[in-house]
C-alpha cells in the first residue's frame, strides 16, 4: 500500500467517524492517530494489502508496540481503536473478515477502582475527632477532597491565600500548572474554618510558611 492510498483511506475513515458517527473532533483525531503505528508496522513487515492482516500479524504488531515502549494501557487503547477501524474496513468491503479474535488478545493489567457508596463516604468524612488538631485537619482535608472534588496533590499544595471562606472559593493549581477556581460546600467551609481559626494556629511555626495543611510538626 502506498502512502497516498493510506492517507486517503484514513481521510475516508475520519469522515465516517465525524459525519456518520458524530464523534467529537478530539475523539476523531485520537482514532486516526492510533492507526498510524499500524501502517509503520505494515511497511516494516512489507505487508502491502490490508487483507494480509491476520491474527498472527496483529499479535506481532501489538508485541512490536510494547517493544517500542508503549505502556500497556496505551496498547489496549490502540487495540480498541483498531477493532473499530477493522469493522469499518469490513463494512466498506476493503477486507473480507475481522482478523482479531473477540477476546484474549490483550487485557489491561489492572482493575478499575471500587468506588465508595455515599454512606461509606459519609462515615469516612465524619470519622476524624475534630476536637484536636489532627482530627480537625483531617476532617477539613476529607471534606475538600470529597465536597470540592480535589485531587490529593491539589489539596496538599493549597496555601492560606488560596482560600476564601467568605465566598466559599478555592484557587487550585492543577495538572500542567493550570489554575482554576473551585467552589466548596457549606460542610467543607465549616470544617475548613474550624481548622484555620481554631487548630492551625496551635501548630504553626517558622517552618509552616503559607501552607494550608500542616503535619504535627508544623511543616
């Protein structure tokens, strides 16, 4: 297969994804990008026709991706995109049958996390003893993680100046150093207010700086 043939084929597939399936531009781009290594592998193995792709060739392709350093989750994503591409090729009568087995080609090496129920979250958030510094801090921390939807790293990096109890707002620095303003609920505000006004001053020292959440040594 020549470069121009492959490019034209991907453009047709992209049109199918965008116009016929109505996928978002970013999703379409990702689907197309995920097919690029396949063509590189076909050229490497001198495979000239898509009908030459069988389960053995595609197993070799997935192993090759691993050798290139792709992490397992990325390979699984490319495999999912490949299945979609192959189904479209069949619908267009470009290949005769799906060369991928329905299962067993590759599985993720991790399981999805089990989420807590609302009752379990309530028990967790309410468990710290707020009459002491550690409990007050932990209660405020848990309320922010749950009620404001913060990542652990985002909560850890909060400074005192990032908190506005009056407007119930937090200024958060997230991934890629992107800043956003997050609203917190009444429960989170009250827990944070108790920690800041009643407990944090008891432990703060010269090592504390502006950090919102301190350890027992004030660091």
